[in-house]
């Protein structure tokens, strides 16, 4: 299986899109199985010639040569997802920054989601254009087609306070409570939560918890934090080491020690999976 991750070439996409990756697997290669973990990005995956089965916190992607096109969106999972890849695979996955996907849609993000993975066909020309991208063989042509398409849909997204709230929650030196954020932006906790659910499909508390987990992961990969959990919890404003362990168990199903021992970081830490097969 081959994975290639790219940042957008066009700077106009940088405020909205973290990047995209291409995942290919030959039919002759063995089945690949891995865990992927909660993220604050909105993630869209498109596939060609696949049959996809959704189970509880599990996705089975089976190459079928059935000429089918699949497009799925996920932006609000709080538990690890077990991904199983069988047969031939041709996939493109887009990582949109927390509010980024809203800048391309004519309705709030919540209109495109359900409890788990959502079938995502947002525009009339989406399926044929994505099929063209999947069928393109030359990498630079694929990238050009991707960026041209998303730029053609860019309408931007403005909100009275959500952009500033996200900046506060993604700043490592800040440790605002939800109540403090609501007070800072002169709104109620209920109204803040309502806007998070509408445009991010998660609560402020869940966003904060996932962000802290992702910062801990990045810090360990970049070796910015000490080797012990106390250093890591202090560096990233966890209340204490037990708070760090509790959050990791909730989001990964394992202790930090077991998680960091088994995690596989690829593409300079941009993709972090735990392979189980």
C-alpha cells in the first residue's frame, strides 16, 4: 500500500485545507488493517471501484472493480475507527481545517452529516469531477484537478466569533474553559455549543479534548516534550497526569504508553495510524 500526502499548492486554499493524500493498494497486496483516531478536521474520502461496509466504529473497504464511486464525510467521531482495506484500492482523502469545509458549502456543515460516516455528494458536478481525478494517472495533473475543483467552489465563510474561538482553542498557551470562552465573546455556553454543533459537528468540550490529544501526539512526534507523562501533561496544560491518561483512554482505547509504543507516524507526522494487520 502506498500513501502520499500533499499540502495545497495554491495559497488560496491554505486557510481552509490542511492537505490531501492519495492511497493506493494493489489487489495482490495483503489486507491492511489500522486504527485512525479522533481529529478536529473535516475529512472527506473518495473511492473508485469499491464496496464499503460501515459497522460500529469500523469501515471495511473492499476493491470490487464494480465501477462504483463512493464519497464519505466524517467530522465528529470520538472513538478510534478500525479501517480494513481489502483488494485493490484507489482513494483520495481531503483534510479540511476545523471550519474550512464550511467555506465551500452553501449550507452549514451539520446539514451534510449524520451519526457516523455520511454519504457526501455536495454538488451536481461532484461525482464526475472526482471520478476524473481518481482516473488521472499523472500525480501533478491529479493535484491540479483537485485544487482547481475546490477553488471553483470556494465561497468563504464568516462567523461573528467562531474563528476567534478556534484560534483560542488551538493556541497551546491558552487553557480557556467553555464558560470563559462564552464570556469572552459575550454569548452563552448554550449558544456557543449550538454554533459548534452547526459548523463543526462537535461540542466545544469535545473539540478542546481532541485538540489537546492531537497536540500531545504532535509534541511526542516532534520530541518537544519530555519522555515522561508528567512533562507531557504539564507542557500541554492537562490538569495532571491522570487527566492525560483518562483522555487518551477515551479517545484511543489505550494508555498513552501503549499508544505511543504502537502508533505509526507517516508523511512527517501528518498521518498517524496504528496498524493491526
